[in-house]
C-alpha cells in the first residue's frame, strides 16, 4: 500500500464503443436500466425497454453517433482521456489520475482496480457534472461506491476485502474558478469572429419536472450558473436565455426547451445566435449533434440562416478548466498528503 499516493477518478456517464446499433444497444440497456435515470417500476419499464425501445432506438442513435464520431473513436472518450492526461500533468507524481465511466468502458470497476493495483488507499472521485442531478452525479456516486466495495448491488456478493477511502468532490456550479474558465473559453472563441453574436442560448441537459419537484436541485443550480456566467460576460438582460435539451418520453420536463427557444429566435429579431452548454464539460452526442446539428436546424426552421448559427464547444481540455479542476483536487486532498499541497497557480490568460 502507498500511503503517499492519492488516487483521482474523473467520472463520466459513458459512451458506446462504436457508432453501430450492435454497440449502442448494450450501452443504452445499461443506461436506461439505471433507476436513477428512469425510476419507473422495473416490472413496467423493462418490458417496454427490451421489447420496443432497444429494438428501435439503437439503430437511430447509431446513425447520430456516426455523424459525430472521430476517426480515433468516441468524442466523449477522447476528450475525457485528454482531460485525464492533462490533469495528471498538473497534479504531478503524488496523484494517480484514472477515468471511470458509469455505463461503458473504461468502467468505474476498472478505474478502481487500476488505482488499487498501484497501492492507492485513498481516492478522490470527481464527477464531471458542475450541477448536481440524481440522474448524473448520484449515478456516479452509486457506480464509485459499488466499485470500491466490490459489489454489483447492495445485496450482491462481496468480491473485495479492502475498501479504499473515498472523497467525492462537491458541486461547483457557482465556483468562481468554473465561471471564470467558461468566461475565458467563450471570449477566446468570440475573439475570432468578425461579427459578434446578438443572442446567447445557455442550454443544459434536461430532467423530468417530477424529479425537480421531489427534491432534485438541478434546475435551480443551472439557473444560478447561467446567471453568474451572464454577469461575468456582461450580457445585457434580454440578450441571453437559459434552456433545457434532451427530452425523452411523455413526462413533462423542465423548460423552456432548447428546441422551442431556437425556433423562436428569428421571429424575435435575433440574427446571429450563439449556443453553449455550461452543464456539459465534455463534447458528446448531446453537444456535437443535438446542439450543433439539430439546434441549427431548429433555428433555420424558425426563419434563421444556417451560416449565422454559432455553436461553442464544451470546455474539454481547455487550460483554465483543467487548472480549476487541479485546484479542486488539491483542496480535497488536504489531510491525506504528507505535507500541504498548494493548488497550481493558473497562468494569467485573457
């Protein structure tokens, strides 16, 4: 055991292994079987999932993944690996950084096993979700805890004798460093434009309204993130709007929907809209296709011009974002390292 080595797991939801129906199907089955995601009773939900959804949706989803797939693999996986590599460089040899995906490979079990094989006894889990939601953050908590305990479920058999100590990094939806990282990221992209956007849409992944009404603080935290970012960017009231994307099923979801907002912009007189996702820090299907492709189509269907629609990528492995993450990890490692470790000093960037 290595008392001086601290493990870090960057935790994400996951991605199919390939843009094919065969690869998408098991990913969707695992994802949509998590009762954090869909909380309907399994006796009602599973027949629908296995009998209809998993027969139809994998083929449709595979076509969408194919449109955004990189030659080296899944965008989410590639960007997550870049985040992992850069964070390792920033944290140095006293930390070992792994990547754990909740519903695909490399899985949380694999990340835990790799760290424990290196002698790690203390692990910091970093959910890559600035705002808490039971559908994302809590799913990661479940996956990390079961992997650390050596169990597949609360009633499953125990497969490990030693359980490492875990610390979970708290939400950072209103952290000044996170807001500043987004500000610098946006300014860098806007500086390259000859004509500046006249409206900003801040799109967050949605959740059913019922989840919020029964205790999920996600929408409230999204609104606070959006307010703080708009304030940091000095956007005037009426020049930006929050929205929620990725609706699924027949339940009422939190709104307004991104589709409705984008379709209304041209009629409201906006000619150069920009869309950005402050709740997703890694580009994936939801940003690369749902926002950049479908979002543009929604704007055009409302009377806008396709060439005037701007999509800003996620933070991905931008320097300011990784500097902020490194600071979070160092702060959460205090008391575990032999000596105090000061967080890295971000460079002065504009």
